[in-house]
C-alpha cells in the first residue's frame, strides 16, 4: 500500500505513471488525516441534517409522530432566529427544552481571535476539539463586506490533504476533516458576530403564540458579546431577497472541500435550506484544486457554483504548483469542467489563477490560458499572490497583472483581479492562523480578550 507507513500522515502517491523525474516522484501528492473527530458527550445540534436531527430527537424520547414538527420548529430557531439557548425556543414545551438542554448544546466553534480590518474585513480564528483535550485545532473564517454583497470564506479541513507549493496551508499537515456541524457553525457564528439574525427575522411574521418580545430576545443572549457592525458600514444583499450581511459563502478557507465530500455536501445542504440559513446555491461557491472524480459528483449532489484553482497552463508547471495535477492532469480536469452539470452562460465556472512573478505570469501564459478553457462558460479570477513567511514566490508586478488581465479581457472573459482585502490583518485565507501562531502567550490572551469583549 503506498504510504501506509509514511511519516507525518503522508500518502506517498507517486507520479511514476506520468513520467516525472525521480525527485518529483518522491514528493507526496496527498496526506492522510492524523486524527479522527471525537464527538463530545453533549453534542451540538448545529449543522445536523433534518433526518439526523429527527433521529437525535428520537433518541431522547420524542415520539415518532411529533418529530417532523419539532425538527421544523428547532430548525427555525437555529437558522432563522439564531438562538444560542434552548430556553429561547418558546414554541417548544418547557419539558422538551429541558430535555434538549440535558443532552445537547447549540455550541458553535469557539472563537479564539477576531480581527477587524480598516476595510471592514473580519477574520476569526476558531478552535475545534482535537482527538485529545490537550490538542485542539485552529481553523479560520473570513468575512469580506462589499457594496453589493457580504462574502464569508469558510474552511473544510484542519490543514489540507494537498500540498500546493505557493499555499501556506499546503505546507501544514492534514489533521482532520471538519464535521458538517463545524462547517455550518462557521456561517452561524458569523451571523452571531455580525448581528445578522435579526435582519433575517425582520421580514418574517412572528411564530404563532409569539410576540415581538421573543423575537427581540432571539437576537440577544449571545454567549460571546457581539461587536455590532452598524448597518451603514456593512453591505446589504440587494434584489428582492431578504437583506443579509452574509449573502455569499465561498469554500476557500483551509482545506480541499472535495476531499471531505460528504461533510461538505451535507453542510451546504443545511446552508442552502430555504427554511433556514437560506443562501441560494448560486451564492455558494466551492473551490477545488481539481479532484476530478468528485467534480461531476459535486455538480449532481451539491449543485453549488464551482471554482477551479488552475494557476498554470501546462502540466509541467501545474505539477509543481498543484502536485495533485500529477494524478489528475489538465486534460482530465478540463474534461470534468466541460461535463459539470448545469453549466451555462448563466452558471459559469470560475478559474482561479494566482499571479506568481516570473513563474506563470507571462503574456504567453495569458494567451495559452484563454486557449485552454475555450468553449467552457467561464470567468477568470486573477489573484495577487499573498506572500507568507518562508515562501520563495513573489507576487507579480501590478503592471504585469494588468497586461495579463487585458489579454484575458480581450478574449471575452470578465477577469476581475481579486482586490487584496484586509491587508492590515493579513489578507488571504489561510493566513490568520499563521499570524496568530507567532504571537506570544500574552498577545494571544490579549487577542482572545478582544474577541470575547467588545
Ligand atoms: N483547496 C481549495 C480551496 C481553498 S484555497 C483550492 O485549492 O481551491 C482557495 C484559493 O486560494 C485557491 O485558489 C488557492 O489556490 C488560493 N491560494 C492559496 N494560497 C494563496 C496565496 N498565498 N496567495 C493567493 N492565493 C492563494
Ligand atoms: Fe490545499 Fe487549496 Fe492550499 Fe492547495 S491551495 S494546499 S488544495 S488549501
């Protein structure tokens, strides 16, 4: 078995079949998880699918005939009102609330640091339980407000299965996959911190037997006091939809979502559920480095928007930047994109392309890029490289990015350059964690205090 006794949880998948040289052959493509998730004695109900929630209710004696209705009620309290306390679920009997409280929690991932940039970008460093109590894990979640939307960037793994050479997460070990609850929990806690619940509830009529007071209460009682953003400094998702601060979700934080397929699929179903968090699948984007067998599966089983981390136009270079390319080369990747279910001009694939100085940013690369994706309804997202301590890559010069972008634009593709956001608090996803790891214990405590108080 390849890699069965490899150190550091690495699976030594080799590239012998792609004819690479010996040095490349030894480099790992995928890592194995080092830990498993251990469910706490009192699990959280956040993020369970409706059927798992119904089973959980059955487990504490809720009769079969009542379960559907109870699930619906709890769902509303969890995902429309955002309550953090069973006692606030006033449509449930006192006995049921007490029973729920005895067996479950409504816990979200613990916030250990919150940073707010001058441009409104917020980052949360989150602590998740480890296999043993003394080794918790940190992941991050970033909120980016823009004029017409508010995008939440969420993580799918602690570390990453893969090891892209320009990505800081890629240099870390894969510790474990996140559970659906931990993935949904990131959206829920962002709504907590942004006081985004009340707005979602504002346009809804009160539940039967419930006055305005109960609705007001649901927005309070946060275990973590909220640094409330004022309505004027945060965007509102427009159109005829309910106004929300978190209007879009991108799976572009830590981890490769298609290597945690089932949990990501189930979590995104909860996030898209129309009676709850209610984010349309058109507003959810899953980014993958190219796990080919799961791309078409994502189209049928998840149905979100798709982003592909392309970053290179030849197999030779992509093998170095995104070593997974040795397993699933460009031809197979683009074929999977062409077959992505539901692909149309209204539902395009986004190709992400990180701008690395002198590596992949020549104008010949730009021309090859448009040739490569010809015929695929696509957008191209040029990402300025975000350097991290120890990397040898540099971000392309701005003039070069502009020239590159012009070629892409002239070929008929929208090619927005992703504006670096939150530079003052370390911009890219994957970097809050590295910044915090360098802090002294005293600074950590100070950051923690900042997150917990207002
Ligand atoms: N694993 C998935 C999703 C997370 S990474 C994927 O690779 O698609 C989200 C995006 O950020 C990817 O396009 C990734 O290539 C890019 N990225 C990673 N590190 C970066 C860095 N240092 N600077 C700019 N973009 C980076
Ligand atoms: Fe993992 Fe994505 Fe980083 Fe590659 S770019 S190492 S797939 S998080």
